[in-house]
């Protein structure tokens, strides 16, 4: 496990940096941000992604099923000069009444969709929260990329083994036990395996949804690796952008969906 996974302040700073340097410029190629916009982050965690949105003048809503994460966000934004433009909600998004919130110009989800069960239902549900002409930014690691199983969260050697999560489920669980991982962590990693999201499957879900892809970028070197590891972000070369083959090399997909 890396230090950032146990240091909320560092994780907050890293999220804010990547969103400011890479996510918002991507979004603004489709839809410029203005102070009149109302934006939500679903799966906001400790809130780092919301900081650049507040600094851009947006009214921001952070929604997360994890009440502890919302408490961390409350602490992070306590005393912030734009705190009155931030609303934090500890709830499952399915339990939130869309009519209780303003329709959103933009919804942001970074590294969240791959954790959600029944992603097709979820994408359809987002439609109820987005105003006509609004959009959704999604970033997710395709399941077959080296560390999409989140095995980097492991305490032992398993955290340094790329593609380990591609083992058959029972063998994967056995391997994690052999490396000394706790039962709780193994169950969490197996759930990620169960909710896996491939690029091809994501596009199939979008085609069946009320959204359309307005812009997409596939990354060989995830922009988040810049702040995490000092690596320069790099888009996927055309030579690797081949269906199925690219599933093994794309470390993150940036996509902007527009509501029809």
C-alpha cells in the first residue's frame, strides 16, 4: 500500500492537482466552465476533485455513500472562502431524490464507475440528474490494464504485481491469501473483480443509454501518474489503439458524455 492511501491530505492534494491540470482542460474542450454552472461529483470521497471546481466559481455538490469520506471532505473545506457554494451529501445516489437538487450542468466521476454494480442501470439513472444539454465526465481504468484490480492497495508483494487480478477468481483469492492479505481486503479486491469494466463494455452501455460520447481520450500513461510517480502523461499511440489489444495498455479512459 502506498502512503497516499493512508494519508487523506496527500490524496486530497493529488486529486486536486490532477483535476486542475488535466480533467478540467479536457472538460472545457467540450463545455467551458463558468461561475453560473452547477456541478456534482458522485463518489467525491475526501473532496480533492471539487477544489478546482470551487475555484472556477461553480456551485458544487459532493455525493458519496461513505459517510466517513464526507466527514473528511467537511474537514478539508472547513473555513474555505467558497464553502457556501459547496453542499456535501452522505448518501447512496439511488436514495437521492433528483427533484431535491438543481439539475446539474456537469457531473464528474473519477475512478468510481468501475466500483459500481450494474453500471448500465447506473448510467441510465444519471440522466435524471443532468439538465438538457448537460454532460457527464467519467474517468475509469479498463479492467485488463496492469493495476485495474487495485491490487496496489495490498500490504504485501501482491501490490507490486501487474495483471495479478486477471487470474481466475478462486486462484486470485488463493494467491492473495498466500501473500498474507487480510480477509477484508481480499473481499474488497474480489468485489472490484466482480464489477470490472472493459472499454468495449462501457461503449456498449453508452450506446444503450440516453447519453452520447462527445469526446474521449485513451491514456497509455494516466495523467494522475504525473503527481503520483512523476511520469509524463501520454496518450495511447495509434499502433496500440486496436480493439481488445488496447484493453491491456490503456491505464485510464477520459470520456465526456452529453445528454440527448
